[in-house]
C-alpha cells in the first residue's frame, strides 16, 4: 500500500545522512524502523500478557513469596 510521508527537514536530513552511511535508501530505513517498532510493541504486549497470566494464576504463591 502506498503512502506519503512528510518529514520535518531536520529529520529528513538525518535520514539522508544515515542512509548514505548504511548504503541503503531512506525508504529502506523507514521500513526497518517501522518493522522494529511493531516488533518491539508486539513483544512488549506478549510480555505484559504473560506477566498478567502469571500474577493471576500464581497470585497466592506471589503473596507467600512476598511475605518471606
């Protein structure tokens, strides 16, 4: 799907510089950044759900450990 991305001039310049250093296009950098953001947020949600599950299913154990 196509989209237009308008960047502030300073960010565009920074992306241009980084793309040059990495020998990739700005398009590639933006895709990598978006994929990284989605991956991190997905992982964060998985960890949060896992912790919620542990705290719910092992609530009594956690309480006993806290009392020690």
